[in-house]
């Protein structure tokens, strides 16, 4: 699980509240959430979902933990990789085929990249920290994730 703490202004009382942003895995699926906690008026709010988190959460996690990438190893199994991308990230077949032509095939938070690499298997992919990848270049991929 990766999480990030930040401060914000409480929408109820106007004083400082704490926001905890996180990504985790539940029953093999990527999950995300944000908990808003105000110690002054005791207001607590939670938002969460499955898949890739909304940009406002994801951008903070990337800012704190860096941008990570998944790279396919030589001689990867095209069938396994495409199948995993389709099932794990709820992507359509054509998008999966297009994404494996890119290097890296995925950029995102450390948790997302590690989770995806494990799903792809050690023989197919590896995870690396990336300070030179243009995150916005890959945003077309992220917009196709299912956010339930």
C-alpha cells in the first residue's frame, strides 16, 4: 500500500484538515481512496474506487513517490501481456496491442507499476523508477481505465 498525507482547508469549518491518499490491492484488483479528516469539527469523508485513481489523487502520489514505468523484457509472451492488460486494467484489445508497441508500456505511480508488473509476471516485465518519462505523453492510456 502506498499512501500520502497532506493538509487542506476543511469545507465545513474552514480550519486545517488532513487528507490521506492511498492505493492498494484488494482481491487482485487495484483500489484507491482518499480520506478527509478534520480534527476541529470532526468531519470525516471518504472516497474510493477501483482501477487507476482520478488525476487529483494520482498526481499527488506521483509527486511524492515519483513516476515509475513498466518495461517489457525481451522475448515476452505477447499473449500473456495482452491478456493481463485487458483483464487487469479493463482495456480493449486494440489499445492493449497498441500499448505493447510503446516503451515503456505503462507509466504511473510506484504502486501501480509494481502491481502491473506482478500481474504480467517476472519473465515478461520489469519496473523501473523513471525521472525522464513524459507522464502526459501517456495520458491517453489512463483515460481508458474503468473507474467504478
